[in-house]
C-alpha cells in the first residue's frame, strides 16, 4: 500500500496544567508514522466532550499524566496506513474514536476503531457522531435493554449525548421524557425526539414525572448527585438506572473547589445489593473509554448506529463549531451549561494537506 511521509510539523491542543480553559495551549509537534494496524489521519474536526473538561480539571481518573492532548473522537482523511491495514487508503474520509489525543491535526488511530465517513456528512458531523451515539447506544441498549413501548427519562436531553439518546430511544419505539436545565433548551430536546420535556435548573423533576407516569422503565442520567436517589425510587419493578456522567459535580468556574466537590461526592447515593434485590431494580454505570478495547462490541454497536443513520432515524446534532485555536472558548461554552447539541473543533485543511491516491495507483501499489 502507498504510504505518505508525515509532514515536518503538525498542531495539537495540549492541557498544559490543571486549571481553567486558559491552560489549553496550541503546540507544534512532529507526528510519528502509523504503527502496524494503525492509520494516520489528517484531522479535519474533533469532538468536544465533558470528559475533556474533567481531564483539564484533573478530575478524570483514566487520563494520562499532564501535559497531554485531550479528545476522544475525530473525523478527517487517511494520510498513511501502517502494516497490515488493507481497508483504508490515503484520501479516504473517516471518523474514529481514540484514547485521548483527538485535538490534533494529525493522529494515529487503531484502524479497527475507524469507520468510513458517510458521503453526505461533513467532517464536523463525523466528529460529532462517535462518542455521543456510542455512549447513548451502550447506555440505552447494551446495558439499559430498552425496547419499544417502554418509558425512558433522558436527563440533559439537549446536550450531545442527550440528543443522541432521544433519537435512538424514539427510533426504538420508546416513550421519551427529556429533562433540560433551561427553557431555552426545550425545543432542542423536543426536536431530537422527546415527546415530553421538563425544565428544571436542578433536574429535580421526579414529582412531575410521578404525575405523568406510574413508573419509568429506564433512566439515562448524566447529572449524578443526590437526584439519583429520587430517580431510583421512580423506577417501576424491573426498572434500570444507568449513570454515565456527573455534571452536577462540574465546577461552574474554571478551577476545582475541593470542599464543594467533597460535599457533592458525599451526597451522591450508594445502592445496596439488598435494596436492588428486594426492589427488583438495577443501578449501573459505565465509562465509554474503557470499552475501546472491546472491538467486537464497538463494531456491532456502530453497525446498528450506521443503519439507523442511513435510514434517516438519527443524525449528528451540532451545537457550535470552533476553530481549534479557540478550544478554550469551546470548553467555556460547555462548562457554562449553556450549550446545546455537540461542540466541535475544526482544523483547516491547509494544516495537513493529503495526497489522494487514485484507484489505479492503489491497485498498483505494493
């Protein structure tokens, strides 16, 4: 296969130290060639996630030592392929997930964790898709076992994962009750699939839900905190509570406040196995980054998600696109809780031009 030598320098955004958005720095670096089983991607867009903010604050347990480049998902063009890679060639448009490093104009990713970018999608849409839809699918389907006719409560329904979860749940035939933190987010949640939308700055909506439904089958929660206990009580027998985030612990400002964090941590409920058994309810949690080694799970989940997207049942929901040089502004927007949909960083093509390979060149290459 034809392999392209990487350029002398690429650009990446680095968390230089623990702190507010201002600790994000743009650096030049010399990219390494892809290893066996990897592809080198000229990144055109990268997704921004709450996990990136927790990394910057030093609150993400799975993060590598600082300084490092955050980012779990990218979209771009294949620039080179490592040994053993036969499914991609230079110029192919792809999206991929990665263990950190996504805020960079050039990145080597495991080929098994990359997929062709749908021809009708922009790079920004590609970067807005993998993490939020895989998170929503794993929580709702793999763990939550959501089926048609059930009622699901999607907390933070106007965010990146929330809009993906509402679309998936609606496509599966479930009744979707979405919760949002402000009136300005109501229409986003409704447009993404929530049949009913409840507004509460604290996401304490359980009295309202009790008047709407005798019990819910599934709660998909990114808020965390003491509200988990009230949500758990709202489940009918056989109900499932799936937690995947702790937005309630996110500092509003740029820095950590250890006393406040400790207080919120202490108020987070713990679930006894006796309680789970006697009430016939499930409480579960997950972190998507720990599933990237499960290639078979990734491939099956992505296959189902691609089918939904191809059928027009789901689509990436982009809230805003920022130049990579304004990564700090993207973090500020996300941390302010004022954003809707997915935030994306854009990398201009002039940073990493790609020499595209024709079909004839590809067939003749070694």
